[in-house]
C-alpha cells in the first residue's frame, strides 16, 4: 500500500520548515511500520535550501537567507508554481540509493512525456532535463536522504514558477546549464495541481504492488553529451 498526502498547494502552501517537520514525523511512523509508505505532495513559499555539498560561492549573491538541510545535492530554490514531492518509502536491502534516484527520474520522465515534453536524463547529472542535446535545461531537481532504510526529501518539478530566483544562485552547483518550467516548454500554464493525478499514477506504476522493491527503470533516454 502506498499513501498519498497533498499537504498544501497554492494559497495553502506549506512553509519549508513546517514541511520538514512533517517529513520527519511521517518518516518516524514509516520506519516503525505504524503507517504505510507515504508520498507528500505540496508547494512551498519561496525559499532557498542547501544540501550538504553546497559551496559558499554557490549561495545567493545578495545574502538572501538559506536553509541548510540534510539531503544530498547542492543549493536549489522552492516556491510558488513548483510541485515538490517527498516520497517516504522503505527501500529493499541492500539499499541502492543511485537506483532509487534513477527510478524517481524515470517516473518524472514518463509523466512529462505524457504532457508532450521530451524529457531525458543527462549522463553524470541527476534530475530531469529538456532541450536539444548539449544545451539541456533542468526541469526537475532531485535530492534525497536515506535513514534507517527509509527515504526522505525527493524532487522539485518546475511547473509554472518564476525562474528569476535561480539568477541569484548556482542552482544544483551546475554552471553550464539553465533551468526551465513545463509552462515555458509547452507555451501554456501548467499548475502544480495539474500534476497530482499523473504523479500519483506514476508512483503506482514505478513501485507496483510492492513498496519495498522499485521496478527496474529503462536507461534508453540517457544523453551522454554532458
């Protein structure tokens, strides 16, 4: 069984610190098998968060506050128009963190293709990308943590958010690529609420009936030009 919780969208967006406390509470319950594996879906008010590998020069150039968190990856931005997903799931032993990240990428790629967006992986770089080979822009970022065999943190999918906040940071530590949104790629507004059903279906396909075992993911859409 896999539980989905829409914790807050749009005007009901969840402040990042509150979302982090919610994650921790759900994580404790999932570890203890008191509740099923759970996916939290929400929006945050505008905030920068920095993973453990963030370098000083990658932080905002204007000294905007940053919340340091215990996930992998580097600095990124969350805010209105971006769907954030926090899957809190048991992983099969032995834990394969890279395989889990690839499964998240594969699920998001399937969802984006369903919207008519030619999304891909780029070899050597996490997340999901769109655009011509060698000039891809990131459309979804992934940063995770695994504690006691159960995942935390997750993905941020750019739906209709502003891209201006990315001008102040070196997003994900990548200097030679940009960012984009579903709305920009499609030329029409796509709101985070439009992704709830497709993302839910995507997780159910990826995880199948057994939430302790991720299904294999295809690597056919990996570009090796990075």
